[in-house]
C-alpha cells in the first residue's frame, strides 16, 4: 500500500520521520520557469514556529530547507523538486516508553498492528506532526504558482477551545495580522484570549483543540468536476491528511444541515456586469465546481493527544492496563502550527486544479 | 481533466446523466469468484426509493439494474463489472428554462462556465442526484465483498432539520429499523417527527437538510496509512463526492475542537485479552489507521436546492437579474435517499482498503 | 488488481467479454464541445473488418456502436463517454472444450490460474481480440481530438509472414490505399502477396504473424517527459496492451543496436528557418520527447494462436497430455484487424499527451 | 505533467539531475520488516561501474548510497524509503557549449522546447544516464523483496555491435559470470570479443549499441491481467523509461512475426505433475499473464549518442548549421552499464505485481 503521493498533475510524494534523518517531499509536475529560491520556501517554513511564544513545544528545529533538485539558476526546470529539512534536535529516549504502551489519542497502537511492530515509533515516526514541514515546503511552491495567476490562500485560527475569532475579517486584515500573534488568529482581541486559554491548558497539563478557517481568494469559476473529481472532495482528502484533523466543512457546512433551502441557497445577482452571489453559504463550491466566490472551509483539529497528565493505557507485552505518564515536549494546542499547514494543503490542491485546467501553463515566463 | 474514477485496487468509473440513456458504473478490481446476481444489486438500489412515501420526488424510475459484464455463472470473473440503470421517466422540458437561468444552490452556473455551455443541463446532467444510483450499484458489490470478511456498514438519518435521532442505536436496531421508515432513521420516534418536518417543508415549498451518520462494524485495526493514504482522507474524499454534502467529521469531529485532550483521548483497556478503548471519540481512526473500534462518521447534507418558491437568479443571455420559478419534481429533503448512498461510499472505500491490505483475496472461494 | 484503465487526463476504462453482452469502453477526460456522432465511431469500427475478404474469421459481428453517455446535441459534454458494441453472433459451444484443455499460445492456462477458474473462458473472455473493438471506439474519439490540432496517425501492415511492404510510403499514399485492400498494406503489390500468403496459411490450417508500422504526423516537438513520463514508454505500454503483440520498437529500433553512433545519430539542420533532422533513426522520439519529426513505431504481432491443426496440450482435470483439435472460427492472420487497433492506441496516447501539455484545450469551440 | 512516478503499490518517484546535488528516488509501498542496509543497495550500485575497465566513461562517481528515510534498526518500516547518491565529480564547463547547440541523438533540442529553455542542460540534466543510479537503488529493494518469494532476475549483454552472446546460458552460469567481465556478458568468449569491439569503437571516436536480455526466474503462473494491466505492457513501459532504449520484445518477439502458429505456439505438457511448456516462444507471458515459465525479454539500446567525431547540428541562437565537437567523457557503449539497470526495472515491476497479487505480504517476518 503506497499512500504517500497526492495530486494528479502537481504531485507530492512525502518521505521522512520525526526522529530519522529528515522530513522531505518531492514535488513533481511544477511547470518550468518559476522563480524558486530556498528563501521562498524558508519563509513559509518559518510560519510553522511562533518563535519565542512559549505556547508551542520546546523542540527547537532549525527547519532549514535544502532544495536537492529541480531548480537551476533559481528557477524551476520542470524536473521534480526534492526538498528536505534535516532533523537535528532529536531526543528519542522518552519514546522507548511508548514502544509497548500506546499513547491514547495517538496512532501508536494501530501503527504497531499495521506495520507488525517494524514502524519507527520514535516521535510517532511518519505519523508525527513533523511531517507537516514537508507539506509546508510543497505548499510554498504551490503558493508561488497560484500567486502567478492571482490566487491567494489565507488561513487563521477561527476558534481555540471556547474562544472564537471574529469572522468578518477581510483579506487585508488577515494578511496583516495572522502571523503577528502566536496563535495565528486574525482577530487581535480573540488572539489574546486564545493565547491565554492555551497557557491555562498547558498549566493544567492539558491541551486544547480548535478550528482553522481557510479562504482561497480569486479562484475563477468553473474549476473542478462533478463527483469524484470535485474540488471539495479533493480538498477534503488533502485536509484530512493533516494529522489531528477530525472534521472538514465548506461554507455553512454542518450549519447547512439545519437550515432551509430558502435560507441556504445563495441567490445570484449581477455585479459590474459579472455574475455574483448575494451570500456564500456554498463556501464557493457548487456541484464540486468553484463558483467564482471565495472558497471557504473550516477544519476541526482535536486537542493535542500528548498531555502530561497520567492516562490509562495498556502494556502490549503483558496485556495489562497501565498508567502512562508522558514526559517529552508537547504543544498544548496544535492549531497555531496547523494554520500554515492548512494554507499549504489548500494551495497544493488548487495549484493542481489550476494546472489541470490549463490556467497555469507548463512553461512560465 | 478526468475525474470519474475512484479507488486504487477496487476502482469505480462513473458514466451517465440524469436525462441521457442511463446512469452507469464500471467496477474494476473486484476479485474473481464473488457470487453476484442482479438481484443482489437491485436490493440496494431499491433502498434509494422510499416507495409510496410521498416524501420524495414523484419521478418514478424503475431503476432496474443490468449487469453488462464481469459475471459468468452468477459469479464475478475478475473482469470489470459494468452496470447500468436506464433512464425512462424523463421529462426534459422544464430544464430548457434553466439553460440560461442558473438555479441557486445548483451547479448550473459554474457548470456552464466549466464546460463552455456544452454540458447536458437537463436535470443537471452528470451533476444530478441520479448519479448516486451508480454509486449504490458499485456499493452493492463492495458490501458483498465486505460481508465475506465480516465487515458491515450501516447508515441512518442522524438529523433532519431540527429533529435529531437517538444516537445509542445498536447495530441490530439499525439493521431492523432504518429502511422500515421513509426517512431512514433508526429511531422510530424521531423518524415520525422527521417525516412530519419534511412534509411541512414541502408544504411551504421549501426544503430541509440533515446529517447522516455512518458506522462500519468490525473493521480490523491497522487498516490505512498515515497522511495521504489515511483511511479518513480517502473516506472523506468519497463522501464529498456525493452531491449536496457540505461537511464530514469522524467521531467527535467538530466537537473535538472544543474539548480538551484529557476528555477527547480514548483510554486504552483490555477486554477479553484484546486491546480495546473505553470511549470512541476518535471515530475508530487514529493517525489515519483503523483502531479496531467502530468507524463512525457524520455527513452533513444541505437542504435540497430545488425549491418551488420564487428565487432570484440571473439571465445569462441578458445578464440581468430575474426571478426563477422552478416547476419539476424535487425531493423536499435529500437525506432519506442519501442514506444508502453514504453506506455505499463507505463500503466502496473500505473494500478498496481491505483488498489492498490483503484481507480480501484476489480469488474468493 | 484493477488494470483496465489507461491514461492520465484522457482515460479509458474497458469492460466486456467476447461472449458476454458487449464490449465497451468509458472515455473520461474528453474536452467538452467536440462534435461526436455514432457515425464517427462507426467509421473506425468498420475498419476492423475487411468485409467479404474471406481472410478473416467468419464470425460476423455487426459491431454497431451505441454511445451511452457523454454527448448532447452531437457534441461531447465533458462527461465520460461510454460506448458499447453488443455481441450478437455468439456460438459458445466450441469453448466448453477449452475449459479444461488450454489452447497453446492462448491465455487459457494462466487465466485459469489467475482467476481460480472463475474467468469467462468462452471465446477467451476478456482476453479476446474482440476487446479491441472497445479500443477502436476510444481511438475514434482520440482521432477527432488530434485532427483538431493537425495530428494524424496512420498504420499499415509492414510485413505479413515473409512478405514485406515498401517503406517509403507517403502520408497521402497511406491514406489512399491502406484500407482499400483486405490486408491493410499501403503497398499494393505487397498487399497482393500478403493476401496470398494468408490464404495459403489458412489452407494449410496454419497462421501467420506480421509487423504493423504506425506513423504519427505533425506532432509538435517537446511532447513528453524524461524517464517514466516518456512518450515512448507510454506508447509501448499502450501497444503491448493489444493482444498478440510481442515486440515494439521506435525508429531504427533493434537495428540501432547493431549500428554505430555516427550512423544512428540524426544530424540537425535548418529547413525554412526551423530546426529539422536529416534522418529519423530516432523515430521522432529523443529522451522520451517528441522531436517534431514523424513518430514511427513498429509493432510485432505473433501468428494467430488458434489453428485447426492438432496441437498438444494438457487436460487439467486428469493432468494428462492430450491432443487438442480446435474448431471455431479463427483469423489466419491477426495483422489486418490489428492495423486500426494500433492506430487507435497511438491516437489515444497522443491525445492524452496533447491534453496534458495544454495543446488540446478542455473546452473546444 | 508529472511523470516521475512508476508503479501501483510499489511506487518509485525519481528526482535529481546529472550535475545537480544528487540523483534520488523515493520507494513507496515497500512492506514493513524487510532487512535493508545501505550495503544491500551499494552492492547493486557498484554493478553499474565496471571498475578499472577503461571501457566506460572516466567520470568517477563514488555513487555512495544514503538512505534518508524508511528504515529503522536495519529494517524497512513501511514508510517511504528515500535514497540518494550525491554528485561529486562534476565538471559542467563543457556543457555551456550545448546550451544552444543540441547534440544529435540527445534530448537537448526537444528538451529546450519542452521546458522553454529552463531545463538544466548540464550533463543532460534529468535526461542523463546518471538517473539510472536512482533506478538501480530502487531495484535493490525490489530484488530483496523478490528474493523472499524465490524470484530472481538476471540480465546480460546479448549483443554488442555485431558480437552476439551464446543464448543457452543457465541461471547458474549467468550468476557466476555476468559481472565478472566489463561488458556484462554471460558468455566469456563473446565477452572478450565485445570488449574488443567497444575499444575499437572508442578508438575510432565512435560508439556501439547492443541488446540486453533479461530473464526472470520462478515467477509463478497467473501474475498480471489482460490488456492495460498486462505484465508485458507494464514491463515495456518500465524498460522504455531507461534512456537509450529503442526496442523491447518478449520471447521470440519480432521473430514471431515471421513464424507460423504451428511453430510459435508453445505446446503444453506435464512435468512432475505440473503444467509445463515444451518451448518458450511466449517469453513467459500469454495474454498479459505469466505462464510459470521464465519471463524473457530483449531490450535494444542505441549506440551512445555522445561521440567525439564532429557532427552537424544547429546553433539555436543564429539558427544556422554548425559543426559540433564534443569533448567531455562518454561511454563508447552504454550496454555494460545498462545491464544492472534492466535487471532493476524488471525487478521493480515484478515486485509491484507480486505485492498487488498478495504474494508479497505487507508485513514481512
């Protein structure tokens, strides 16, 4: 079962582990001629780590991208782009504990079954959030491609625990504010409250979940296909690939299930000679196709499963219940790190669709 | 852009339209030796139509399956299984209206852009709910494969509008009750209220949405892979392929985003010498792998976009706003018809995973 | 193992059997707006049967195409195009013989192993040359797409048995002559000799093989990619999918293996201000990319394995050697029927590449 | 257009260039539990360079494999295996010449068109024979998987220029002799003559082509599928991915085109209670399925296009004919280096088929 590739014409292949040599990705199908320097990728990678915030894990990775192939004279060549970040700050000792005592909320137990015990359990191996660095590197390429056709993808923390952001944030506000605070929320007031909640959770040796909203601006109408080729089904596939995601919805989403057709249908209108919609309950997708409105999705993240409170588990050697006490470094809330990952995944899928639809050409000039 | 195939080793390819000759599907990769008669498929197809209920569209399709290939002496041969249902009860006249005036909430407008006006707009063409008959036919094959390895997939209407079903229904209760009422709800009391709500919506020329819950029983632990090959990302991709789906969540889903790690983590325990979990907030999936618990997902359906109330739209010829008055036959709520479709899609994805994992063999005896 | 689809953006999925209801194909990814009538497909299908020639099997199939989906008002809609030819002239009785006594040179024995005896052995089931009707139907769509961008694909019998065609035939000569003789050879003199050889083989209850040459005209330079994405590797994959093919070569092919670099390299030159080549030993492909010259391949077909001479085989029930005497209707040479099939396969692959490269747009006007 | 992946369940993704940082490959879908050390891969890599022979290019690459991911405690984990060889001995200066003057027989001209001039032209970039190191690394993993199920793949130089090897070499002879001589021919007498021919070609500043035969031993019957999923079509696709391949045939191949059915059909017989065949003109493949006999293919390689004789080309800046004089280091014959590459590609495809057929399990113990 080979499951580490995503996409049809813009194709990612992941490799790496949490405590191995690196996390890496091969991006195949990127058109030739795109300006791409390591600094372009580094800028996105840096968004994953709200530096000095104290609200994320104390594991300090330089996360310095190396482009191994696919560029020449600072432009893409049309050949696959391989990129890695090496793992440096690795302390694998705490993980011997979980070799036989699965952490609740983690993949430890099913992974042991799936791989017959041969999986690299250190730091969760390939199941680690560390793999999202690879996603963000690929996303950096996708974002540059999208920028060339005027599409921008922005995400932010819509909620963390009980704290909810304002939802009327403009593109400009998001651009200006999201990465200026450690919780990646576009609403500064909510950001402060979120930060406080996360610290409180950390103090009580617990963790919080949250929802990330992602918006794609200026996607032209008519991208996608019905049924299996639909924009929302491919986006959801990509979003559920992010560790800890438990739900995905577009537009009014689960809210639509409680509304009526007369409320939920978005009436069409004409603005400056073009078709427009009066509302966007559809989240920019109808029948699997983009409508020309903003594509809006919400992505639910569960609370970080690693908490330092004692938890009940099973010793798989003795097959007895046992109390698990996790040391190690854990993020009390995954959402801040997840925001750029969600941006990356949506960018990756949209870049693939834009290439397949002929809107991004195979040679860029 | 070819987007009408789904799966890796158990692969569906859809074809057909609402008002063309047929809706059809090719199922490739089904192991040889499975007993398969048209009656097996017909049984599933019949679940789509709550006969005589009056709560679904008056379009009466016989929906009689024809198996065109892939079986011999009532068993599968290992060759692709092509199946169709012919379209008979087709009245295309009302659809000339929407050729240039897109229905709000439908794919009419983006489809016109996507296909340059060449799409078959009658009845929504390939965007029609009619295509779900093809999904159910393929699902019938998947269900038979899963039955051979002891896996069962059941779905029911968890909510319609404001009415919510009990959620503590056992497998036996679901089996006995879901298809005994026209709204496909396992909770008989809720079913009566749902039915009433649907009729009220129909009377007020409006429509309702709802949520379908689907449960897969007895999936062994360790099915799936991390990241792109994860069980939840492939399931969500399949579920979002169903027309009108706006949200998908697993286990506690969006609720997990508001809970704490100490609440949301499912503690492990030992039951009869086997690993078990005390709760199932994970919905049976951790890190993309099955845990051995029931796989539980909720799927949000929007209210049927076709309503007979006047709605605002745009005449694409004159580019002027215009009021749209839809005649035609519409389901006031899509959820009852969607229940077997959700069952089918989950079965299809699980059959693919079970084949890939070697648990369903390529020759069945 | 699902192996009945081919292509990346222009994707075929085959279904059907020799003695089942039909042979069929779904073509996914055809751009919207292509004029396509059943007559367009029928014209290609008719090329498979050199009518009244007496040099092919006496099995008379009307081979009347039915388009089941994907067109509306005589144009493609962007939805998958399903097409079938029904099987009518089916006499399955002779095949009970081969159920347990595999025909030498046929797939009977490995198919029985592969499918555990569940395969449809009548007429070879899915292994039958009959499936090439499905390939030709798909090829008809591909040819129309290619015609829109000025690409033409022509094939002819280069050799049958010991008789070899002239090789200096122009595009115009091929167009005018190939389908005017029953052996599908562009060289009229050779055609007469080939026909004679085939009749002699038939009289001696034997069969002949041969080589089909295929030429694609006016493919622009730069189509393809290195390594796995190369034009030649995808073409060869498609060509080896045709039953009875045992060899594929491009340009000087196996001859190149005996030549020197100074002979085999094609020198570049300038013709009318454009890059050209003085020779075409490359067969129009260098490093997996089209050079702008004609793409030229030779495809070796083995002699028809079904011959009415007694042959040694094994009775799989008793596991004893036994003499097999085949009745039934057999082509003494497969090459004439194969010519349009080779044209179809090359057209299909080129259409896929032209779509992926953006040279065929997703909406045709 | 993403074309750098191959396989369905055992999937390779290539990256790297001749004069970039490295050549690399990601192998996805390798079962967990396979013993795999860098030394295992190094052994295969070393076969590419007939050390000290003087008959291959003087470019000296250490070609030292680094496994970047996918193993833990010297066993595969089920996660993707990324491997690279770094490029060290790189002299890119001679290649400035060819930036605008394409080498005859090379991909230089179509690559420039294909990638709009953005391709890495140094050493041919991704079109370089150097990329075959990546294929051999992946092949090393495939070979270990196949060894576990008793399948062995061996190749040898069947002919170089006019010199032809004996063809009755046994498996044991091949194992013992092929890599003991610099031309990789199992027949020691022919090897000496081949070596002489290669040296003569080098002295006359020319190059030679040749044919590689590859044999897969002990593949069980019934592997593969008809049509697009056939063993021969997937093998040919992989083989044509190797740079410089111009022809592929199975068994009697192009010879079959000149024989009669009564000669070419392989009669069945019984040996030690099992089905066997009296001859193997089929090359072990009938109808796309393995027959249980040895799978035998011949692969034609053209003479190395890089020769130091003056050749005519075109200056793409001035669009004038010009004489090209190549310096640089070139192999006078590619065949010796190609032998382990052909072995690798056949092993890779067979490993994929054996996984898909359930004969290689997803966890190895």
